[in-house]
C-alpha cells in the first residue's frame, strides 16, 4: 500500500493491485526495491524482483506491470524522458517514457 496526498493534510491509500495480461487482476508483485517519481506525468515507477516494473498513475485502477527482464530490479532513476533501471547480475536498461 502507498499513501498519497496532494496537500499533505488528507492522505489516501493506494493498493498495489495491477493489470497485466499474463497474470490475474488483483495479484500483487513482490516487495518493491526502489521507486522513481515522474513529475511531468504525475506517476510513479516501482522496481520489483523478477524483472517487474510497475507504473502507478493518478488513475486508481490503471496500474500496469511490465516484466522487462528475469533479473531482480534493484534501482531506478530517471529524468523527464528516460528511466535508468539496474538490477542483479549487472543488469542495466534505459527506457524512453515519452
């Protein structure tokens, strides 16, 4: 669960449920390793084990997960256009997000 607030006074809960074609809706990924906030799009990217990368948007039922590798994703950072993702066994990947 993540807690969100637009002004810091009222907080709302966001469950990490997601939709993906290969997995039944409502199944949660593993414990997150790292998180990156994409300010221009007002969304989070969350790195998980087994190559799972979650996109958490302001839409409460639009969470998405992509499997980008079989390696555990251990770090994520980026800028307005690109995500840099690192993981186990020297995995590194650059993703264009615009």
